[in-house]
C-alpha cells in the first residue's frame, strides 16, 4: 500500500510539472479587435492561449483550422489550449464581430 501511495504522489507531481511547462500567450479583445492580430508560437508544442476580453460584451474566439471555439464573456478571460501544431498559419476570428475581430496564429 505504501509503494502504491508513493507511486501515486510521484505521478501527481510529474503531472503538475508537465502542466506548468505549457507556455502562455495572451490575446486581448479590445474594441472588437484581437491584439495582437498575429501571435507566433513554436511548432510541435502545446500552448495555452489566454483570451482577455476587455470589452463589455461577449465575443466568441473561433478557428476552423485550429478546431476551437470558445465564448469569452465581457470583461473576463478564457483559456484555449492548442497544439502541438505543424508550422503554418492558423486563422481565427470573433464570431460576434467578424468584420473587425480577425487574427492568426503563426507556427514556426
């Protein structure tokens, strides 16, 4: 039983270390635009996109190429995990303000 408990604690510790190593990239929504419009991330690595909606209205982060969509309420943040991705460009948009809210992830 003691060995099982030690193994479990080790797995939990490794899991939290692996989770802590995921790099974060912040994308701001302000005045119905994504800032920055282009975000570069490394190829072959999982990353965390922190979407910071500074507008008072909700916006939906949507990307067909990333196969992600998430509604971010006004004046709040949301997290979108992506990757690992191959090199290339992955476009995203704000579904509620598609004319102005455009951006892309460039993977190098």
